[in-house]
């Protein structure tokens, strides 16, 4: 089967065409600046990359060019050869505990969560409708970032606010990055040779979240009502004292929307370093002795360590593996070492030589980086959200 995976943002669209069950990637691409000046897209196939500058008024235009690329590159002779389309959806609230076939009834429910993901869900819905128009007879599947975490119980997902807020407005922890955490859980089951596993998975990239997984199910995670919670990140503040918001509004005269933008797009590594949101730039600044970069890095390390320790306790110390994934987790070797070096009291010990061997730009991209005396193995495992979306789609339509 040929499965198309689609990840649409407010002004972007990322796609992959994957052949299953062989899991072979046939073509991938990324449309950027949709609805903006200077729009373009990149196509990657057989290791080569091509950039095309085109006018992309909306997601319908992106779908049109995507269709042309699939046919011109002989991935398919017609769109009828696409067996299914898997769409990443940021928010499914507490209504979707797994991926689902998209129909009119499901789409109405998804639209109810637009208020919870105003920058993402509407764009994704528009993209789905564009694909439904081009491929009216092809099954569409919704894969939700929130679904993997719907196994959390009330103790984990409730906030200590008026209970009526939960009943009336859905105020609760939802969790995100679920597709990545699900993929890593499935991969770790294979690596450990166990069907039921307890792991602490650190998805650390420009956005970051850690999941506490017991018996192969999420029982807690760092992201909550929104993705701007838990860890500090590239531009997000993560957890802060809520009183800061009205205080800054009074001091600066800024609106709640303006402060929200600052906490989402001008905080985290960028806010502390005052220069960089990308950890690679932070590393360069650290080597140059930039004290703000050093502080930003140390704060990020500390936040990650705190949550690992918390989830170690949640699992009663019965942890099959600690896992690092996503951009920083897979590549920032010194960053990983700093984190693990602070976990000695939990019996976790790093093998520095093995750690330095693993990064996406090196020959080895997956493996164990803990030493023989470590009581808990530590792994680096590349995530593959596109493959997880394709597999969920394949399993639903097979």
C-alpha cells in the first residue's frame, strides 16, 4: 500500500509517501509560507533535494502541487493509487483515544476543539478538506497528538482549579507529542524484547516533552492544557508562576494576547540567552563564554532532570529504559551527557564513548549510551512521526 502522511501548519504542509508494509519512503516534501510572500516547497527523493518557488495562496494550492509532484516523479500514475491519507491533528481533546477514520461526524467533533488549538486545528481541517476534494474515494485517517496520553487518570490530568472549569470548558492536561511518544514506545518494545514496558521518554527538540510510560501506556507527561507547559523550550517558557502574567500586564500595559505571544515565542532558550532559540547556537555561545547561553543551557538541563526524577518515582523505580529522541535528544551529545551525569543518585550511569558515537549525522543513529554498571539502560532512538502516522493509517484501512 502507498500511504500519504500530511502534517499541516497554519502556513506550512509537510508530507511523506510511504510504502507499507515495507516502510519504504518514496518521496517527501515541505511547503512553506503558504498564504505569505516568498512561498516555496522542497521535494526530497532518492537522497536528492529540489526547491521550487511557487505562489501558494492556500493549502489547496499546496495539494495541487503535491499531486503534480507525485505523478511527475512516477510515485503514482494517478491519485487513485494512494491507498490512504493520514493527517496529523494537534488536538482531539479527550474524545479520541486512538487514530480514527475521518468522516463528517468526526470532523464536526474535531472543529469543536479549534479554540484549544487555534493556530493548528483550523489549518489542518482546511487541508483535510482540500485532500477530500482531490481524493474523494480515498480513506482519510486522523492521527491526534493528544490521543496517546488519554490513558492518563484524573490524578494526572486534573488541575487544582474549580472542578466546574473542567466540566464546562475542558480545562485539564491533554498532553502533546503523542505520535512521537507512541512511536518510541513501540520501537522500545522491540529493542527490549518485551510487550509491556516502563520507560521515561524524553522528546527534546525546539519543543520538548517527557512522557512517563507504564505498561506501554502514558500515565503522565509534561505538556498540559497547551504545548506551552512543562519544560522550557526553544521559545516557550514552560511552567511559570501564573501571577507573572497579570503582573507584567500591569507593568507594561500589554494585553493578555501580547503576553501570551511572549511566553510562547520569545521565552525559553531565546528569552534567557536574548539571542538564540536553537540549541546549536546556544552551544556555540557557551564555547565563546556567553554567560546567558550557559545559563539557558543549564536551566534546560535542570528542567529535564527534574521531570526524569519525578517520573522515576511515579514508576516506583521500575524503569526499563530512559530514552532520548527528537532534535536535541538525538544529536546534542554533550547535552545528553550533562543530563545523565546528574542522575547518578538514580543508579543511571553514562558511557561517554558510546554517547559520542550517536547522532543523526553520524553512521550510528540508535543505540544504548549507558555503561554496564548503570541500573537503568539509556537509549537514543530517532523518532519517526510520519511512519507512525502511516502505520496507524495502514492498520485502520487494511
